[in-house]
C-alpha cells in the first residue's frame, strides 16, 4: 500500500485485504448460504447449551448450599423444585441435544455434502472448470475446503459445549452419574461429532459425484450415513480390549453382574459350580440356576476406555473420509479432462 493511496483515501478496506484469494474467493462466495445457516444454528446452539448449564449449575448450588443441606430438607417445596429442575434439564439434554448431535452428520451429508458437486453435474457447469484460470485440482480443493472448515468449526464448538455440560453437570452429578457409552451419548462427546460430521461431508460429496443427481444424492447420502453409524456401533466394542471380571455371587448380585460406575457391559452372566459360563440371556429359562451360581462374570469397557475408543473411531473415520475425498478428486478431474 503506497503513501499516495493512503493520502487519497483509496486504500483497500480491511475486509478486502482479508478475503480469500484465487480459487477460494468464488468458493467463499458460493458458501454464503451455508455460512449464514451454520452461523445462525451455531448461535442458537451455543445460547441454548450455555443456558442449560447455567440453570443446572444454579439448581445444584441451591441444593448444596443453604437450607437444602439440612437433613430432611429435600421434602421442602423449594428443594423439591430444584431437584425437578435438574432432572428436567437432564431430560432435555438426553432427549433433545443428544439426538440432534447424532443427526448432525446425517444432515451434513444430505444437505451440505450431497448437493456440493451433484449440482455442478446437474447444471453442466462442471465442464467449465477447464476454461478457468485455475487447475481443476485447485478448484475442487477450494470447493471442498470451505464447507469442511465451516462444518469442522461448527461441530467442534458444539462438541466442546456438550462435553462441558456432560462433565460438569451430568457425569459428575451426585445422583445422575450416567455412562458416556449407551444410547446417543457417545456421539455427543469428544471427537465423535467432529469426525462424523467430516465423514458425512466426504460421503455426501462422493455420492453426489457418483450419482450426479441432487435429489438422489441427498436421499442416498442420508441412508448411507445412518447405515455407517449403525455399523460402527456394532464394531465399536472391539476397538479396545474388553476387561474381564469375575465376582462371587451374593445377595447383592443375585445372579447379576454389577457393572462398575459409568462402564459399558458388553457381555455378562454366571459361572456354575462345574465352571460352565452361562450368558445372562440363558437365565430366563431357569432363573433359579443363575441365582444359586457361585460366581458372576462380566466383559465390559470401563470409563477409562472412552478416550482411546474415540481416538480409534475418529482415526478410522478420517481415513475413510480421505479415501472418499481421493475418489472425488479422481472422478472430477477425469471428468474435466
């Protein structure tokens, strides 16, 4: 920038200096609807999750300070209302926030990844990339990087907030103390939302390139992401070796394996006097045999396996995403030749 530009007032604005250059500028402009929708949804999610945390923290503070700490005070209307508020907010987190996080990769695959390149084929504009001043590889990289950055930022922020609420208000609660494994909880915490969202984007883009029809790509992408989530749930238990435990049967067990706190029991049952291991599903035919068994056994994942399991799953999803992106590059660049 020269002195003459500064003195004449023709210096470029900061927004002009910071805007993307080259092939990224058209991609940035084309992603404006995505950025607006993602920004609005992210703002609503942040405000909602912060509000849930503040309400739960306020209720917990009221229960652990003041009159609610006195013996028998829980029957007072004020203390009972605070307990009800905690359980209602916990229900909102489990039944609204968690299903929404599970649906996030499906939505990304259907409405961000699938139309991204399928529309280019459907309109015939994919043939024009050879006439541009940038190579097809750079054009495609720009088209993929911009939505990937928006998706990664949005999923990452929401993942941090949900993990914060889970650890601060649910997992560490004196009464609740749920496990992070069952139901939709696993998809809400840690690296899962980020890795699954990027995988959904890559899968949707690959389906769009292969089908070249927007509506068909949207429907197929949604089905494939759901199937991938179901399949991953079936194989997730094998990512980290199970912990095998055998305990004496007693009046506290009555033929049931008592799982450690916040763990995920994969298999359990009883050990008979002759050493035969029966699964818990076999106890329905003759419950008396299981109740009188000398020992109970269980194969489970303790809470300490949660982070290693998510690292393995995230790595697997990123590898699959890289393979899908390579497929997209190969198909698009060959089409452009």
